[in-house]
C-alpha cells in the first residue's frame, strides 16, 4: 500500500511536468512570430516616455548638482592659478629689484675698492719717494763726506809725496852727479809739477 501511494504521488508530479512543458512550448511558440520587444512598434511610445523621463532626470541632476560643482572647482582652480601667477610675478619683481640693488651695491663697493687701491698706491708711491729722497740725501751726504775725506787724504798724501819726491830727487841727483842737490831748486821743481 505504501508503494501504491508513492506511485500515486509521483503521477501528479509527472503530470505537472508534462503540463509545464506543454505550456512553455506553447508560450515559446507564441513569441516565435513577434519582433524583438525593443524594436516592436507597439512599445515605442512607452520607451520614448521613459527615455524623456530618464534624460530629463539626468539633465536636472547634471544642471543642478554636478555641473555647478564642476564650475566651482574650475573657478577655484582658475582663481588659485591666477593668485599663484600674481605671487610669482611679485616674487620675480622683488628678485629683479634685489638683483639690481645687489649690482648697484657691488659696483659701488668695487668703485670704493678701486679708490682705496689707488689711494694706497699713491700713498705707497709717496712714501717710497720720501724714503728714496731721504736715502739719496744720505747717500749724497755720505758721498760728499767721502769726497772730502778723499780730498783731505789726497792733500795729506800729496804733502808726503812732495817730501818723498824731494828726497827721491835729491837722492837721484846725488847718485848721478855725486854732488848734493840744491834743496831750493828741487823744491821749486816739485811745486811746478804738482801745480799741473
């Protein structure tokens, strides 16, 4: 009895499957002759309505929310870029002014250094000229003193030379003649020679 009831229960399931298969075949057969739903001319009006609604909603969302935000971002970006460019121009102008001031200061310091160098050179030349003049004066004094010493020594030596010459002349005359020479004659001869 259990077996027969199980078979009885299986029968309706098989019948249901058979019905479902028949209905799906019948349903599939109904669509075989119709067009693809998006291309069906009966569906154009509702599709057009949905198209207008969706694009209208997108347009409203874009024009009210997205595009103003993008415009704000672009405006902020442009403002920031312009501010940065203005700041860069101001910094460049300051740098050029500082460079010009630096060049002027450098030229002034260079002129001062050249003036100091010329002044030091003139001072050194003046000091050298003063030292040279002092040295030349000392040398001239030393030369004059030396000339005086030489002249004095020469005069002194000449006096001795005259004496030596007189003695030599007297000795030569005595040797040659055998007689003593006249001292006054030898004196006059030596004086006449020394005067030349």
